C-alpha cells in the first residue's frame, strides 16, 4: 500500500518535470526565432531602405519553403508553449486578486517579472498570430510590401506596441529560464539581469530603427 502511494506521488511530479522541460525547450526555440527574425528584418537598414538585402533573404526563405513551412510551425510552437505556460497562470478572478495582493505585499523583483511575462504572453499570442497570418497570406515578402503595410492604416501603432511586448517577454523569459534551471545563481544574478535589461533595450532600439526605415525611407509598392 505504501509503495502504491509513493508511485502515485512520484508520477505527477515526473510529468510536471517533463512539461517544464518542454516549456523551457519551446521557449528557447521561440527566443532564438524572435532574435533571428529581428536581425533578418533589420537587414533593410543595411542599404538604407533600398530593400535589396532584405528581399534577397526573404527570397531564399521562400524558395526553400522555409517560410511557408516554418511560419505555421512557429505558430503551432507558440500556441503549444502558451498552453504549457498556462498551467501556472491564474485565470479565475479570485486567483488573480490573490496573486496581485501577494505580489504587491512581497514586492519581489522576480515576481513582478513573472507578472509582466504573463501579461505580455496574452498580448503576443493574439497580436503575433495576426502578424503571421497577414504576412504569410500575402507572399512573397518584400521590403516594399512591408513598407506599404506600415505606412498605411494602424499597422505602425500595432508594431510600436507589439515590439516592446515581445522583447520584454523574450528577455524576461531567458532570465527566468536561467534562474529556474540553475544557470543563473545568486552570485551572478545581478550582473546577468543587468545584461538581459541592456540586451532588451538594444533589441527594442533595433526594432524602432527598422520601423523608422520602413516608414520614412523604403518606397512602398
């Protein structure tokens, strides 16, 4: 009887460990994608908005079907990652109030970072899917098409809001993965947290410069 109870206690713990590992794995993959995506889109700055470099990169990804296959795969990974992370999110009003009360009372930096990450997750899930659907249903990707979208309607405001949400979520996510899995310890936490903050600011800066280039320098189609 005692052995059966021990097995019953161990199995849920083991399952949670596997799910946490999958959450970490998908999170790292999405972070890598976000940073690579930012750098590739920012290639439009290399020729001051001429778009030749960006168009060449986009053509490569489409000619090899990496965009057509990779886009839906990234979307599915993002949804899967959200489902895994949602296991620990407070969805009920009572849970949310209790979480907020404890966060304010303890006023712990890492807890506030978790709150920011949870809020930005919902925003990214919705806005990220809108962005991917818009881009992937209007192939091929070109600098002129991107400029046309950003220069018209509400898309500039859309990306100005989405950009910091993504970079905050990504930066905090990498930091929290490091803390949770033991790569970031008390001795180096302050230094690495500061590095994460600087990296987040740099990536937001690159994104803002890229939006400026699309809005003012690239000739729309």
